[in-house]
C-alpha cells in the first residue's frame, strides 16, 4: 500500500510520480487520497438533455420578458440558448443574422428591452485547423487509453482564434501521429468557455484509429497535471468522473497575504464579471439568478511566507469552474501572486513584502516581484479511476522552476510551517 504525502518538502522533488491503490481509511488533509469513483460511460436518469454539438442553424424567435430592464442583445441571446458561448452569438450578430422588431441589428452591445421581438439564427462555425507540431511534451504517464501530461505555464491547451498553433493539442497530434484536423475540432472548441483553471470540458479530436480527447483544461498561466483520453470509451468514462466530481485534483498556490483562517471551505457561486468579460467573479447568492454556477473549494495554508506577506496554500476542488481558484482567492482577499487579472499585481506584492523586509533587502524584493510573470498556481496532483482497468491511480508533479524560485525567495525573507491537521 502506497501513499503520497503532499507536504511542503515534497514539492521540491525532482520528478513526477505515479501511485496506485490508495487506502480508503481516513488520512490527513495534506495527504492525497483517491476516492472510489462510481461512474459509467452513460448518464442515468431521464432528465439530462442531449448536448448540442454544433449550434449552426439553431434559431431563436422570442419576445423579451416585459419585466426585464435594459439588456445587451448578445447577453440576452446567450442566456436563451443553453450552453452557447457569447463569442458565437456575437459572430452571428455581426453576420447580420439577428433582428430586433424586424430590423437587422449588427451591433453586439445593442440594448433590448421588455416587449422586443428578437429573431436569431446562429452562424456556421468558422474553420479552425489544428496541425500536428513537434512540441516537446512532459509525458508523466501513457498507455493505450490515457495520457497524463505535465503542462508548462504559458502553453494554451487547445487551438482557438489567436492561438492556432503551439498548443497542447498540436503537440498531442504529433505525439500520437495523427493527421491535420480541419472539421470536428472547431466544433469541439469554438463553443467552449474561454479559459479555465480546471474546467470540466468534454471534447473529442478526430483522428485515425485513436481519438485523444481533452477532458478538462488548465488556464494558460497554470502549470501542472492534465489527463487526455485516447479512445472514445476512456473519454466518456473520464468525462463522467468529472461530472460526478470523483476525480481528485490538488493545486498549490502562492497568495498575496495569508487567509484569515488556516484552512476552510469556500462555497460561493461564480459567474462572469459584469465589469470585465475576461474575468470571473465570486458573488454570494448569485446562483439564484443569472448564469452563476455553484462552486466549492477547500483550502489549507501549508506555510506562511515573508512574515505574512504571502502563503503557500493547498487547494482541493469540489467543482471545476472557470478560474475557480483565482476567483475564490480574490473573494477571500488573497489574490494569487502574479495574477494581474484578479488583483495579485506586482504593486500589491511590493506593498506586502517591502514593509516586512529591511531596506537593505528591498533589492531582493524587487527581484522577486520582477519574476512574477504568471499566476503562481500549479496543479500538483491528479487522481482518477482508470477507464479500462478500474484501477485507482494518482500522479504528482513538483512545481516548475519559476514557481520554486519565487517560493525560495519568499522563504529567504521568512517562513513558518504550519502543523498538519
């Protein structure tokens, strides 16, 4: 029987590891335990709607509720067609496929009000090619059915407008010796949410005899472990595990400041920030209206750094929402170091660290801050039930060099390790 401890010392180890068959007995929060996954490749119950694979040609003809105030046209249509992306709706509007009260509207920010009649036809997907590229990949584990990759920071997971090459998918196509894709890949990716910490994401990539599927995603700036399915059964099985929240995911982060409590559970819905469309927001009670989604995270402070200017925090996800850890950390008042989008700016880092160091050490602080080039977030451990063997397997991988260097510099200023619960 093997167990993997996720204490702070293990994060400096030299290589990723794999473990099998974990004990079902109760173990401390800081120890990675695989839970028994009860899943199948098909959903039970009759209330699940079949997802739309390609929204092209979907039509909407509806009157805006008279109780509604002024609403953006693109936002209103997005709320009326379940699962469609805002970008897809905006493309349809700009293509002249949307009319309000019989008049074609091409402005995505056009305001609609109660009583307006809206007619919309969703436009065809624009072709998006993904070509195999010889990109070095850090393969942690591979068999005939699944692939576990240690994704580096700054690598995008899948092709999208503006990121058609250099993605993890491009590298996997080459690794699996698959041909260029020009058809179904755009259906898989064009209607996805923008980017994600660890958003559950069901998509297949057409290939010859192998069909690797991106089951979940990591944000471009997040490093760490990600599983890819190599056949249809594995894809369906892993997707179901994500849906049932039985896949174990553990992250570590460096925060701006220290949580007020050393451990806890945060359950605050997450929705798109109305003031910044590239950002999510954790808003209490927001799941009662709008498009907010239930989100729950558990956290534990492993080490207080730099006299309280920062902390090494472990996170375990109960759900997988877009930017979940980043949004919850901001809500708690401890945005991740280096996360400019969510408030973990370089100026904040300086304001927290310089008062806690002597003037002679301010040069070290400036060096540390200049090294913050991405949110300090790393997917350190991943566990799931193998879709073919039924074996419970887990993987861990230490933080990359940039994360480890920032951690080391913070420890030089000051460190206080918390005892395990």
